[in-house]
C-alpha cells in the first residue's frame, strides 16, 4: 500500500443550502458549532442543473463573511459557458478562492446536458477563465462511479480532471477502507499526486443511509448492513454502532496517510463532532 506524499491533515465539512428560514437558522447554529473545530473550509452543494444556485451563493457568501473559507460546488450539467462565467465572476468579486467542480446530475425532464459533458471540461474552463485563482477540488470514486462502464474508464475520467487542472480530490463516502487504499495506490502508480481526501458519512439512521447509497453507488458491506438491520428501530443502537465504525474507519485512514477528512454533515453537527472527539482531534 502506497502512502500519499505528506500533506497537512485538513478537515472540511459539507452542507446543502437550506430551503426555509427555519432551515437557515438551524444551519447557522450548526456552522457556528463546527467552526470551533477550525476547519479548512465549508463546502456548499449545488442542485441538479444549478437548481439551488441562488441559495448556494447566499450560503457561501454568508459563510465567507464569518471568516471561514467557503467552497461552493459548481455543477456543469445543463449549464452554458455564459452562466458558468457569470457564476465565476460573482465568486471572484466576493473573494471566494475554492471551488468543488462537478459534472452533476441532469434535472428530471431535461434532455440536454448543456455545453459541458464532463467535469474535466468544467475544470479546464475554470482555468481558462480565472487562471490559478481558484483551488479546484474534484470528485473521486474509490468504489467506481455508478454510471461508469468499468473501473478503467472511471479512473481515466478521474485522471482527465487532474490533468485539466484540479488541485485536490474529495471522494464519495465509503465504508471499505481497502477501496480507498487501492485507489490511492493506482493514482501513485499513474503519476497522480494531488491530495485525495476521503469523504466521510456519519451513520445516524439506516433507511436514509441505504437510500443515499443506492443513488450514489456507495457500497454498504453485507456484514455492516446485517448489523444495522438487526437494530430495527433502535436509533440509539444504530448511532452507537455507526459512531464506533466510522471512528475506526477515520483512524485507519489517517494512520495510513490520508491527507484529511471531508464530512458529509447533512446539516447536522453532533455526529461529526462525536467522531472528531473520538479521534481526539
């Protein structure tokens, strides 16, 4: 197993933009709590086809105003060069220096993918328009993108994003550390030396986790699935098991050279805080 070349261990937290005033107030409290952990940045998701563009922008600017770096997600599917250029200008004007560049999902009922087909084209466009201003993060899939024909094609797609100018990668969440280590080994053997930060999904309930994993292609190992199913509606038992399991996963990743952790918070603070406390971070 190859250990990634040394990078400072950095931690980041992901939010989705709230849809209501109550959601905005709740997220503000969550952000305030997580900000005490001195993250490298907060990232904010971007709906299919830019469907949450304004809410993403407002959330990002509010985070930046509080003194923490914000990294907006930017999805290129169903977008044009003109509207991506306009979004980039808005972020430049507001001092944003990080972007998570993604292909994204085609909105339901929309037939055209727009002027960009793949995330590497978006990364290349950002570099053409803004030079090295933005630190660009891209997605990586240790367990292979659900729409990829095979592992080789998926890795070639990832490498194209790196060659287009990506600075770092954040992985889809996973519970099989070997998949991550194998992916890192493959990157090292193929001259890809950017930081590859594991994406971490805390476990708070089984049905939600199963639904998300079905959509994104993240594998829930059989033994883990059977343990979770055995707890039934005992949410406290599910959370205790999930905390132990994810803490151990994070510790193993960090011990073996992972350059940090990126938490999919689902706009909650407590599960992530508990994991970091267990890790004594």
